């Protein structure tokens, strides 16, 4: 079975999209995923499945909708993709808790001048094929650019800091 990292958008944040991790792990097991494991409370899981990416994402989304009554955006990433996300980012000298990767569900484009105009002086960014990396030394909660990213980069996405992505990469690599 191929190991997958599952990333959900908008669960257990600000009281919306309540998803108890123990119940979600149980659901993933009931759906036939191998050795489901969750990491922290923000919608991260590691599973095993022989299904392709789209099938995994669809099955996870449908299961959550059926059991919990809401349908989050679901992204599935392989161990290799997690390695690229963690090792290929441009902000290696920065605190990994202050660098966020917005993982994209499809290729995205931005108007660099608009993004630069929207960011704070201490923020920096880079867009790659699969992620929009944001360095925000003052924190994601104070990031001017993070507040505007949905308008500037209008593709479905979910964000994690590099510390979380690195932990998920390490877990999936051990499988």
C-alpha cells in the first residue's frame, strides 16, 4: 500500500468544521485505509491506500460529509511530494514555524506586483508548481499577505507551517 498524507482545509479552526481525531481515524479505518494516523488537531492524517490521489481525496471527503455533516477540501500528497515540499522551499534560514506552505489543489498564478503590494515589509513569498510559500516573521496571524491570499491566488488551497509539514513528512517516510 502506498502511504498518503491527507491535509484538510478549515477543520477545527475557529469553531467551524468540528472533526474529532479519534472518530476520524475510526472512519478512515472503516473506509479501508491502512493504519490511519492523525497528527495534531488541524486535519492531518497519514494513511495507506492503493487508490490513486483523486480517489483517495474523494473517498475521504465523502466519508467526512456522511459522518460529520460537512465536506472539507481534501488534498492527498505522497511521501515524495512531502519531501519536495519540505526540502524545496526557499526560506531555509528562517524559523520553520514562521514559514507557511499553501498547498495548491491546482496550478496557480499570481500577479507578482499585486502580491508584493499586499505584503508587509517583513514578509516574503515564492510560488512553485505545488505551493505558495510565505515567510511571515511576525506570525501567520499578523500576516497582511495571508489575509489576502485567497483573493490574490484564487485556487483551492490549505496551509501548514513547515514544522508541521516536516513532521508529516517524517511520519509518512517511516511507513
